C-alpha cells in the first residue's frame, strides 16, 4: 500500500469529512477554582467547540481580601505588613513602591546604604520569583524534573533573604526612611550599624554563582527540550499593541518586543549605577515569555554581584519623627516588580493612615488579556498560555 | 530618565489642559466629566499615552465611619482617577474628574482602551458608580448577592466595630503596664 501512495497526491482528510454537516453545540467547561494550573483560586468558564476554545470568562474574587479598604484603617507603618502579602512569591518587592511613595510625600531622603540593601533584596526576590516560574511552568505542561531543581536553587536565595530580614516570604523589612537594623544593633541613625549578617557578602557571591549555573542549566534543560519548544513556540502570541492597551507589563510586555523596564526608565532605586541588560523577546509567544524571565535572572545576579562590590557605608535610616504622619498630598509611585509594574496611588489627608490607597498590581492587568489570548486557542494550549503569564492570585485579587 | 524631556512633556500637557498640577512628581489633570472620554482619546492620539495603567475612584466625604476624616471639609463627591503612561519613557498622566454622589454615572472608557473593562467593573462594585455603555457591567470580585459598596466611606468594617482603631492598642506596654490594663478590663 505504501508504494502506491504518491506524497504529492494524498487525499486531504478534512475535505473528505466535510460532506456531512453536523449541528454542534458549544460545551461549557469549568476550570478551577481549585485547579493546579491556576496558581491559586482562579476560575475560568470556557466555552469549547471540540478542542477549540470559543470564549473564556475569568471569574475572580476567591482571594479578595479588600486591602484597599484595610489600608484606610491602618497607620502607614502597618500598611507594609499588608502589602507583603499581595504577591507572596516576591513579598519584599511589594514594599518598595509603597515605602517610596510615603517617603516622597514626607520628603525624606533615604541614605544610600539603605537604598543598596533594598535594591539587593528586591533583585533576590526577583530571582526567587523567576525560580518558581521556571519550576511551575514546565510542570504545568508536563515536565516534572525542573520544579525539584528550581525549588532547591530558590532555597539558597531565600536563605540569604532570611538571614537579612528574618522572613522568607513576608520580610516586612522596609521602614519609612530606611530599612530595619539587625536585632540589638542599637540606634539606627548612628554612623555605622550592624545591618547585614556576618559573611553575607561571601554567601551572596557563592549563591549568585549558583544562580548563574542554574540559569545555564535551565536554558539547556528546559529551553533545549524539543517537547517544551513545540508546546510553547508560536503559542499564545501577544501583539504589543494589545499588551499596551490592556496595561500588560513586565516580562510579558518585554517578550512582545517592547523595551520598557522601570529599572532603566525610572529612578526609584539607584539602578543607574549598575551595568545590566534588558532581555526582550521577538515573537511574544510562550517561549519568549519563558526566555525573557530566565535571562532576567542572569541580569539580576549580575546586579547583585556589582552592588555588593561597591556597597557604600553609612547609616541605614534617615531621621524621621517618632509618630509617622504623612502630610497632605497625592502621589503615584511605581516599581518594576518581578511580575510587572506595581504602583501605589496614595491620597494623604495628613492623618496617621492614607485616606485612600489605590494598589495597582501587575497580575491583575496581565490576566485581563486572557479572554483575548484564549479565544480560538486549543484547549491544551490554555494551560501553556496561563502558565506563561506567571500570575499570583494574591496579586490579582488584592 | 532625561530631565529636559520630562519637562517638555509636562509643558505640552499643561498647555493643552488648563487645570493641571505637578505635585510630588505626579502630573495630574482635572477635567469635566462630560469630556472624560474625549480627554482620553486626545491623550492617546496626541500625546502617545497608549499604555492603560489603571482606573479607580475616591469617595470624598466628611462623614467617615472608619479611618481618618479629611482635615478640611470637602464637598461630597466621587472622584474618578485614571492613569495613562508610555512604554518608551517614564512619563505618565493622572486624569481626574468629579461626579455627583446622587446620580453617580460616567461614560465608559472601554471603547478607547479595552483594558478599562475590569477596572471599571471594580469601581462599579466598590463604589456603585454606573459606567454608561460598558459592555459587561457586573461585579468582578464580590459575590452576585453581595449588598453594599465596600470602599464607600459610609461602609463600616465589622472587625473595627469589635476592635478599636489600631493606633490605640497596637503599642505593647511593659509587663507592669499590662497588669494595670487587665485590672481595668476586668
């Protein structure tokens, strides 16, 4: 039989089956809220036509804790405890824009050493967040091995974060005007103060070397895997115009070819002192989103290694009043978090707490494009597309 | 960030919109609620502000059930705030408009920015603001049967009814102070 078949004249199966038209009805498939690939409690109501998705409606609110209301009944130092828990995979990074906003309204100049410590720990939070992504994303599309490697590698970074802040996930380390000193270190405004644990520089150098090795290994193990490439290349392509209209930010926007990173464009932390690249993608597909994040880990490790080389000495806390009162005013301060742009619009009426705090989170805008990206996609690609967006439900629902 | 570029952008916005201010590095323009959609069309087309960042609202009221009331009396109103930015520089604009509390409604921005969809649904459930011509104006986070608008200043927080304002009870006293407190309490 094989000899008689001419490859240029094969019968086309789809044409052969068109002769009978069957009336079909879309089926409703409920995914979540307790589905492993939804990173928490996201629920999707999908209408599917065979393997094809005709429409998707995300249902939110299972993790809604009302932080914007809770912030109105808390003092400014108390709000930092709340914001740690917004994106719990990179808790430290959430504190930075809020603290920077309060400092801007109070017109406080933060000492350089405190800014460096903030910068180093933010980049560590970024690395640990991207490690989780590098474990979870392949896991969702069927590769079991990377999660074990990623969790082990992440632990080294979390150990460092813990050695400085005392917390692995919710450090609550930033203070208005500076950072928290080591326990029992005395007054925070004196010239030199014990802030970093002994051996921190050495441990960091070793850990960052391990991160660089891990990135090489992931690029080989995950990126070089043919099955991974087939599942992610040209899947879930996001044009940059759509991304901009929907406020999609961070690595997803950069994977679509937009070179926008607040670490370069803005000046909320002294990133201009360091030499690092902004990885961008070409096609805006799932593979590019993976590759941008993985390359970012390498750049973050480079920033940390440079920062501990020229760490300035000096105080870690500016002079602030005992009772924090923020003068009347409004400001919007934003930062480049691991998942994208995070910002706080603070409206202060001169009280102990904010009159209104609008929290702009990255994942909320990032997953608002799900209905557009998933329309017409195949059902198995739904998991790949959702995984590549790397969202955290605490960051969506607040 | 280039300082002169930034100033040029601020100047061009301020020459177009009379009611604008720069407070704590944040450029804010105040417009009439009738021209809310047109303002965003102008900002998108003429000023290259294509990145829809966020939209939210503020409940301005003197009668505040929990938290601090404004120090100076304010006219009760809803303020709608949106933020547009660029993807090639740090420039951003906060647009604001005020609408009455008796009949809170405003035109939807969805036709200009698709990304406004979820943000307006959130403002609808949290403040009860009606966005006209919105394609799918229903609750985003809260259950369908939920009554009330949680971010209104008149909305009480039940936990604060049970436990007073944290500023008063948060600071831990010395052990001997605690004895005094417990005696008073018993």
